[in-house]
C-alpha cells in the first residue's frame, strides 16, 4: 500500500499518517510474520524514538483498517502479517517451534460443516493448528 493510500484511509477516520505508522506497516510487510516485539526491533533500527506501546497501538489500528491480520502462534504475543497475503493455516510444532503454512482448503469440510450446522463462518486467516511436525515425530 502506498503512503498516499494509507494517508487517505487514516484521514477518513480523522487520523493522520505519522512516520511511525508508515514504518510499522512497512516492517510488517518486510518481515512477513512478525510479533510486535520483532516489528519494534525493526522500526528501532531505522528510528530510535518509537516505543513498544506505539507499535501495539498502531498494529491494532492497522488491523482495524484491514491492512494487517494477526494470529496466535504461541502463548506469547500475536503474530501479524499483511492482509493482502493469501489466507493460510499455520501448522505450529510444539516440539521445535517450526511454523509451516498450509492451504486453507484443507479445512473446507470443517468450515462447511460449521456453516451448515451452526451458521458460523470461520476466519481461516486466524487459524493455527498445534502439534508435532514430521521431523520431530521421526526423532521421537
């Protein structure tokens, strides 16, 4: 997203485009999947004065604007990624911590059933499945 487009979106909400907001959005795009802490570290390399609270608040705002999404890949902080990415399911290994992405079509039967039986629509972009990866399973 260009700085002009982001500025227009913010103006519609009575907000302005600050250098910090632009840097945080750029960091999420550059990092791919990033916690607020990794975004903070990336931004601090470019500008020293941005604090972690600003990063958290900005990530929440960017998610409200539909520019980033988050998921929980551990018990810690959420992980953010650009909203324009193809949706995917995260496979998180509890043993080694590896994270793989999988096509959300694997969940279609479950999503269809939840829609039909409960009128519930699954937000696949927020789905993380935890287990043990093939490499760790082999070494057990």
